[in-house]
C-alpha cells in the first residue's frame, strides 16, 4: 500500500511540476506581449492569445492579472526571445525557443544540456530548414463538418485541418497568416481553445525504442530548464 501511495505521490508532483512550468512559460509570454503591445487585450492580439492559452492551461485568472501588472511595473523583467538549434543523439534535429533575461546563462545551460544528453549545439540556421514555422489553433469540436470548415477558412490562410487525440479540431496556417486566421476565427465566433506559433518538421527520423529514448531524455532535459519555452524535434 505504501508503494502505491509513493507512486501516486510521485505522479502528482510531476503533474504539479509540469503545470508550474507551463504557468511560468505563459507568464513570460504575457510579459513579452505587454511590452510589445500594451496591457489592453482588446488592442493587443498577442495578449489575447496569452489569455486563451492561460485558460487552456487552467491558469488562475489572478495569476494572469498579476503577470500583466508585473509586466507594467518599474521592476519588470525584460525577456529576450532567442532560438537555439542543434542535434540530439542519432541525428535528430532540435530547435529550442527561449525567453531569457540573461542570454549568457541561457546559452551556457542549453549547450550543457545538449552535451550531457549526447547531442551537440549547432549554429543559427543549422537545422531551421528542417522545420516549417506555422500557426496552430485548437478549436472546440461542436460537430462541425471539417470539409465545410476547410472551405470557410481556406481564404484566411488555412493549410492543414484535422483532429487531435481528444477530438478537438486542429487548424494550421503559415506563420505569416497567423494573425489573419486569428482575426477570422474571432469574427466568425468560432471558439478557440488555444492558439500559438509552432514548428512542424518537414521530414521525420524514425528510430528504435532505445534510440528514441536517448532523444526524449535530451528533450526532457531542455524542457525542464527555466529559460526554455518550447522544444521542437523531428523524431517520428
């Protein structure tokens, strides 16, 4: 019985850790959005997107409001967005998006993670060509016909449409059409669960289970870093 309790407790703490990391990531996105476009979500599409993603992550409203106040205060932290590229073990391409107030610390940590994880940090442009930068929207599935929805949205930059494992509708656009699609979904009163830029691999690498675990261990190391916002890879 004690062992079962320990396993459950470990799982619970892991879930809390993931949630805390997600809240921190959204808090940084809020700070960057407020700096770029001000604290009014009605006039700041990036901040509206942060509100959506915070709701999808079950981030309490008071934490969102506190993040906005911090971003407006005298002691606000200015975050710089930096993307790092490299290779995981077995030639898998990896891109790491960060938001940092200390680039020297961040690059040292990212390099350390790659090295200890059996990979290598590359130069700018070394793997970016392996990914397509896109906008991704998760939409509540209310029984819409996907073919009809595709026709309705194709003039607003839609490139891909489908469903995720939970039955939500996923829409992807090119990155340059992200704002266009976001505005169209608002105007059409289509309920959006989350919306964010993403990087989709142009091709994938298929590995055996043991080799794939080598890659995923490095990805996990990177994702646990406080300065890292998102990690993308082309492991199938």
